[in-house]
């Protein structure tokens, strides 16, 4: 972990397009501003952890439900050839 000292108004550049600026320091509270492209997600750590856990839970539930639905459809499915009308050599169904 890189540890830096910054004063209010000073910045740190991360990569080519993310800038973190110390806006204000009051006691043990530091306000920072983050300038980043819209393609870069920026979250407080506690929010990020909560989002990640919710996504994992949703993905697991969706996966289980999707597998169960596919298994049920496969179990109930009859071969397509049995339902289709017979076709003669000319491409038309028999009369």
C-alpha cells in the first residue's frame, strides 16, 4: 500500500484519468473529491462490499432458478420430429 501525505487542495493522480483531491480536513474527517471517467465505478468501500454481496446472492439465485427451469423444460419436452408432419420428397406435406 502506498501511503501519501496531502494537504487540502492537493491531489493524487491514479493511472491516466483518475484524480483524487483532498478538499477539506476537519479533525479526523477528510473530504476528498474524485474525478474519474464515467466508465470507472467509484464507491465507498462499505457500499462496494454490500453491492458485491447482493450481486453474488442474486447471481446464485438466478443460476439455481435457471438450471431448474431448463431441467423442467427438458424433462417435459417431446422430440420435435414426433410433432412435425411428415414431408414428402417434393417438400410438401402429404395430402
